[in-house]
């Protein structure tokens, strides 16, 4: 798996290779949102470039009790983007992202937690006029396409990019 092969060589100021340019507005910044389904548990994402702009890493923490965290690695796949996500529950998903005019479309993503059934999600990320972004996630099951959540993420200029608060504790 791609994640295992990577060591953490991160920088916020590296130019991205052309295939990863759609992620450029996110890199070097942290973003906080309040998940629609749980108003008391903020979700913070911090994006960094890695390996001279050949990868982008998104580390995130949801302030649950216990903390929930995850890491997504984005790499070029031809002219497109491929990603791998792993979280503190043992969940793993893989998929592709396609640039669209105002953000990214994440096609069908297969997600599985340790010992659990596979689930299929489809998500979008759209930038708004203020430069923040909105994500929408739908679950695809039994021929149905059900909206799971829609969240607004606002840029957090005072947060460090290397990892959101609580990440190092959660990711052990």
C-alpha cells in the first residue's frame, strides 16, 4: 500500500506536480468544520505537500471522546489523483479524485473498518466565494444514493500545518 512506503517528509511551501495542482488551495493550511451530524465535535484538516510536491498529506482530527483521526495521502495517477485514507478505527479506503471547475469530485470510494462490511461512498469538495470549502458525502447502497453529511470547512490561519491538535495522541 502507498501509505506504508511513505515516510513523513513534509513541507508546506513546495510546488505541486501538475496532476496535484487541484489540491493547491488546500496545501499549507488547516481547515476546521463542524460535522453536520455532531455539532459538538469539530473536525480539523491540515494539508501539507510531501516529497517535493509529488504527494499531498491531509491529517485530520475529530474532537470525539476518544479522539478520532485519520490521514489521507494523495498522489498522481497519470493525469488524475489517487488517494488512500486510513483512520484510528482501523478503517481504510482508496479512490480517485477528479478536478472540476470549483473543486474536486471523489468517485466511488470503497471503505472498510476492521472486521466490518465494505461500504461505498461518493464525496465532493467545493470551494465557495470566500475560499472556504464544503464537502458532501453520500453512501451508495442497494441501488440507493443517500446523503450522509454536508460540512463547511473554514480556513484556520492560526493553526500549525504539521498536525491538528490531538493528532499525535490519536494516531498512536
